[in-house]
């Protein structure tokens, strides 16, 4: 066979045909390759960008982005927890008011934080206020070196801002006019939270440079909870107590909540959302050890806080109090929020247990001062936020530094060490300065805001409206028509 082929190949005509065939094949291959290249160039032009399938730029980390978005969804779901918790601890006649207040606060906060709140908090400017990214214009594609798109980071931080505003409303339940609520919500979400928050979390915030040690707040014991708790205290002071509220020193006490079922479920929803609040603040799914440690510390602090509050209160009246147990585990969650990345699990248990006792003592103090806080917003978020911030200066173990887009930076220069682990007083002093500044500023500006709204005559509902109940007076109908009449009956009774 090979001899016949060689013999035929000696023929000049056969060789000419063979060469032509090879050449045509090569031309065809080249033509196909050129056509493929032309099509690729055509379909990747800007005019057809929407139709092309583009790969994510190298600087966007899809794993970190997904993790941050999931955490944002969890933190946002905390709004359902707040609404249920506050409604359950309050009276039947103000349930609709609480639910609508939570919804409208969220809507307001989203637009305000988009327009300028994010710019004040995370834009560069000076140590006290940011001045970039209004309406997110001019913002970079990603937030710093995290690899997380700026819109994902904005969503995560919006959920935090919404939490702060909702905390404020807890101490003002039952006697706040709805217009007044809208006015102070604009002040909290648009100005107080982002501007004071910039001091600690802004790119050039001045608390990051204080001596002898920079202020640290991993997920917001100060930035979210102390600010919210102190503005809530300002609101409770400006409003005064609910009509008929008789304090313990006057022979009365806190009125019971109308539905401990939804209050307890709301508290557990908040606990669940905290797994976005604290672990999500790494902004990095690559820091697997850090996420695991934060989640475990969050759990243990909540458990310890709930049990310590329960057992601390039992000797008073020999009953196992559900309401104080719920606020106890919330106190543990608030306290662990600042130090959760830098402490060990045994320290988290200690921090939570102390918070569970502190929340009871703070409730007693407000009762003695005749300050009416129906939900316990000031003791849980204000007082235990301060404790959690200070606890970092005591319990930071000196092993952990900071989360990064690719893991953890545990270098000697980055680790945080507290007093109990050989770090001396430096970090505790830094924490005390930061906490004191934010506490005083939030309370002072909060009082100015609340008394300014009070001067408009909209902060507190009228005496008649409060006696009738906010649901009927402000919203036209009760949450439970079978208990208080139908919507039409409510309207008729007003007329």
C-alpha cells in the first residue's frame, strides 16, 4: 500500500492536487479563526455589553460579596424581631403604631442613607464627618480592599443604620405622635447615627487615632447600640412617662406586656439576625477561623446573659421571669458585639453573664429615676453597649488582629490585647475615651433633637389620643378588632 502511494506521489499532477488540498485546508482554518476573533470583538463592544457574558473584574471577590449580602439580609430581618419584641412588651392599643413605625423608619432610613447618610459616615472628609459619595455618586466599584462591591457594602451598612433608629423608638412607645416619630427618625438616620458613627468607622474618623490606643468596635456595641440607646434615653426624658404610669418607688411598677409569645419570638429572631450582625462584620468569608470564633462568642454571650438575668431576678419574687430573660440574652448579644472578634469563648461567657446582671440593675435605675422605658431599650442597648465596649479593653486575648479579604491578619502589630491578658491599661483607656465621647455626644445631640421636635407640638400625642390608644387615634383601627371593636367601630367612636 505504501509502495503504491509512493509511486503515485511521483506523478507531478498528484503532487499538485495534494498541495492544493493542503493549502485550501490551511486557508479554511485561518479563515475560521479570523471569523471567531471578529465575532468575539463584535460581541464585546460597549453597544452589545448587555448581551455579552462578562466575567467579574479581578478585584471583586464573589465569595466575600455573597457572604456580605447574606449577612445584610440577616441584619435586615432583625426589623421583624424588633417589631415583634416591642409590640409584645407594649400594650394592645399601640400595636399597630409599633408595626407601622418600624416599617416607615426602614423606608425613611433607606432613602436617607442612600442620599447622604452613607456619605457622612463612610466618605472621606475630616475626623468628624465624611464628604463624599452623596447618592453614591463617585463611589468606587468596591469598598476599599475588601473585594465587596460598594452597593453590597451599602446594603449591609443600611441595615445597621436601620437598627439604630429602631432601637430609639423602643423607649418612646405608647405616647409618641406619628409625625413626631417621622421627624426624629430623620434626625437619627440621616444625621446623628452616620456623623457620630464616622468618628469610629469612617476612613479618617478621629477615634481611630487616639492615644494611647486606637478605639475598637468590631460590630457596633458603641456605634449602633450606644448611639441608639442614648438617643432613646433622650426621647424618654423629653416625652415623660405614659399617662397613669406608676413607678416602683411610688408603689407601682412596670405594666406587663400584652403578648409574651410574640415578644419572645421577636427576641429569638433578633438573636438569629445577630449572626449577620457580628460574623458578617468581617466582610470576608475567607477568614473562616474569625467567622467561627465570632459566631461561637455571640452564641455563648447570649446564653450566659439570658441565664444570669433569669437567676439574678428570681430571688426577688420567686418567679421565673420570661421578659427579663429575653432582655438578658439581648444584653449579652449587645455586649459581645464590640469585642467578639478579639476574645475567647470563656471570656464571651463572662461578658454575657455580667451584661445579664447589668441590664437588671439598669432597669432598676430607670425605675428609680422615674424614666419610662417600656421595652428596656436604654438598659439593653445603652448600658450594655457601654459595658461591651469597655470589656474589649479587659478581655481581648492578644491573639487576633483583623479580618482581611483573604484571611486574618494576626501579626504582632495588628493584635489587640486587653488588661487581663497582659496588655496593660492602654486599650482599656482607648475604649473608655471612645465610649464616653460617643455616649455624651449621642445623649446631648439626642436631647437637642427631641426637644426641638417637642417644640413643634408633634412629639407627644394628645392626652385624649393617648387615653384612646395610638392605634385608634393615629391609625384608625386596632390590631385586634375582636378585642377592641372593628375598624369602622373605632372610627365611629372617634367621631
